[in-house]
C-alpha cells in the first residue's frame, strides 16, 4: 500500500500561515477582525481545508482565536493583553536563561555572540522610517537573538513556549518600531550588558537585562 503524501498540504499551510502571521503583525488584519474562510480564499488563495488548518496553527500560536459557533477572529491586542504576555514571557525566559547559563557550552556562547552581532549590525542602520521588509528582517533578528539566549536550556517545551509568546509580542514590538518609540542606543547598551553577563555566567545580571529588553518591547507609554 502507498501512504498519502501530505507534504504539499503542509507547504501550503506553512505559506498561508506566514502570510496571515505577517498581516496580523502589521495590523493589515486588525485585532478582533472576523476571519471568514471565503474572504481569506480570495485574498490569500488556498482551499477551505488548508485555510482551516492554517487558522488552527495560528490559534495554537495565540494570534487567532476560535469563537463559539462563529469561526475565527484575530486575537485582541489591548493593554491587558500586553500586560499578560509580559507576565508570561518574563517567567518563561527567566527560567530558560538561568538553565541555559548553567548548561550552555562554548559553542552556545559563540552562537549567542553571532546572533547579537547580527542584530546590532542591523540596528545600526535602522531608522524610524522603515518599510515592511526591513521591519520583518529586524524582527527576525530579534527573534534569533532571543531564541539563541535560551537555546542551551535543554527544555524543548520552554523553547516552544518562548517562541509562542515572542510571536504574540510581535504586534506590539513592530508598532513601537513604526512609531519611533524604540531607543536604539539604550537597546545597544542593554543588550551588550546582557551578552557580557551571559559570557561571565552572571545569571542575576543577565536576567535583569533580559527582562528589561522584554519590558521595552511591551510597554505602552
């Protein structure tokens, strides 16, 4: 018997998820907007089945939520949402970074340095008037640096949770970028202190600067 090859379906869902994730992050699909399958098909393509699977993926990430008997909608993005994401992210990343500092080896240190260098190189040239492509490139560099800091924690579940709530932070982070509310000099100094503390295996100082970075992304004033 031949098994059914669903790799093509997975590729379609991945492509659709990337497109919707991007548009949710930039507010093209605003908070609380209802997501109707037929309208999404016109806008993004795909079949009804692939779009339903896509919405389930985004629902698991917290970017979309199911509404009883009424399909899906974009998750809200209020101050209360930012506060709750901040609460969860800080707890997850504190635990994960502490474990990474305890368990990480020299190779991990090198990867942290490389991710930090890539982010700093990008932020040196960024300004308040950035297009969507540059904003996404910057956000990806932020994601890689944040993820690399905890990569050595030896807990796939912590890493998965960190990725999930980092993604949920994206709308707030990109809004701050577009509105010119990020102090890149302060970010540079803070992130250098964070890397220095990681390399020195100074857990308390590293966590202090790590949490300051998260607070900066999710502040509203």
